[in-house]
């Protein structure tokens, strides 16, 4: 008994959902243009004139048809002033309703179906052609898809079963025309669809090329900026080498041990400078392969900037500045810290800087966590936040920050992983290979 009650309740619920869906439009109603209104009015006027003329011409006419050898059927048509007025009224209603076929397709279908069912079988041509157009309009233009799918077969079945085989709706001489015209319309529609598809494919290809060019320009810009920063690192190391070499020269005779220590510092600085120089040259080679960046002039302009770039030892300062904005940030360093190439430290610092900047902009009220993990073979930097609402100055980004981070890490064979967390918030993780200590 419970199972039967449950089944009936499900059926009633399904029926309620169907009725509700039938009342809800699947999209906004069509707003025909002035040209569409004019075309529909012309169709209604032309069909109305033709059907009214047909009704007047067939008043008081008796048709005799041979339905079998030696068997004739007499088909009387409406006669008298009343019959003529009835036919003209039906033709006027069915044809005139077509003027609203785009704006109110289902209502037009109901009106034309009622007029078709009221039309005598001997003059069914009065409303049949309007019925065909109304069915097409309801199928194409109605925003109430469920109601249209229910009304169309009902209308077709009602009109189809109301006729008889004695009175043909379409004259025999027009059969070939009615077959060829839909074929021609279908061919024209197929050609139009193909042309629009080709145009859409062309526009899509052009859009993809534009996006690829914009991405390439952004990559080139970021590579040039990264090259400038790495150039500053190299310049700083060379400046330190010059100072150490000068000090070693001055104390070489009086303090050979201190001079030796200074020369060791020069050697270490030279090795670091060569490493960063290889990175710079590798980055510029990548840019040259990508049609050039014009970064040489930018590098020359920044040659005077000898101040060192920030590194991991300045993360506390960076986190402190972010905390001053009201964002709670936790900093954790796992593993024994050790000296790293300046360019690598700069890349790791920029990852943290970019991630925390995005947190401040796009996750106001969130809590952030920064983790730096020194491994035997790689350096892992992770920044996560708990998610929040966009800040007052937040705008849709162009992705240039992530592009710059990926390019910066690629210099050191590193990778960048970003994405939303299942628990909410965002995660940025950088993995940078390290040489054996």
C-alpha cells in the first residue's frame, strides 16, 4: 500500500513539474524587428486575399468527384450569403492571425487550429495553408518549449483526423510544386547554415590568433622584466667582486690571509654571477626565438640600478607589510635554510609577493599561510588562503601575474601549480630544483 501511494505521489509530482515547466519560458520572448513585422503582415495579407477570393469563388458550388469506377460523390459547399460570410470570416481570422506569429506563436497556433477545425471539409483550403505556417512558427519561435512540444502533435492530430479521403486539400496539379518548394528551401537553408558556420569558424580562428598574440606579447613583456631583474642581480654581484678585489689588492702584502678570504669571496661572487648570467642569456634566447622582445634597450636603461633584488631573507618584511593591510598571514620555514643563487631566491620571493597581493585584492577577510620548505633536491614555496570577498579595488585580472611567475620559474627549471581548494580559497605552489648542497 505504501509503495502504491509513493508511486502515485511521484506521478502527481511529475505532473506538477510538467505543468510548471510548461508555464515557464525557456528564454525571453522574441522581439521581432520592424522588417519581420512587415514581412509577417505581408504574408497575412497575401494569404488572406488568396483565401478570401477562394471562398467567394467557391460559394454555391457543388463538386462531383469520382471516388471509384462508376461511383461519384457530391460535395456541396457553403451556399448563400451566410455561407459566404462564414467562409470569408474563417479565411480572415486564420490569415490575419499570422501577422503575430513571431510574437505570440502558441496563441496564433491555437486560433488557427480552431479555425481549421471549424472549416467545412469541402473548403478546407481556406485555413489549411495558414495552419501549416502556424505550426512552423510555433515550433521555431515559441519560448515555451514544453507547451509547444505538447501543442504541436495535438493540433496536427486533430486537423489530420478531421478530414476525409474524398476531398483533397491540395489540388493534384500542385503536388509536384509542394514537393519541390520544401526541397529548395531546405537546400537554401543548408547553404546558409554552411556559410554561417564557415564565417563563425573564421571569426573563431581570428579570435584565437588574437589571443595567442596577446599572450605572446605578455610573455615577452614579462621575460624582459625578469631579464632586467636578473641583470640587476648580476650587476650587484660584479660590483661586490670589484670591491672585494680592490680590498684584496690593498691588503695583499700586509694581511695575506684576509686577502685570501677576499679573493675567495670574489671567486664565489664570480660563480654566482656566471650562473645568473647563464639564466639571463637563456631567457633572452627564449625571447629571441619568440620574435624578439626589444629587451636589450631596457637592460641598458637599468644598468645603473646596482641595488640587490629581494630574497627569501626579506619574507618577514613582506609578510609584515601584508599584515598591516588587515590580512592575517602565517609564515613557516621547514628544513634548514641554506644559501641559494640570488636569482632563484628572487623567483621564490616573487611567487610569495604575487600570491599575497592577489589575496589582498581578491580575498578580503581571508587568512593566508606561507610555507617555505628547503628540501635536499628542491625548494617548495606554497601560499594558500581561506577565501573571501573581492576587495574594493579588485578588478578582473589579465593573467599577466601568473604568466610572469611561470616564466620566472622556467628560468630555473621550476614549475608553478595554481588552483582553488576544495575547502574554499586558493593555492599557489612553486617547485624549484636545487643543486646538491
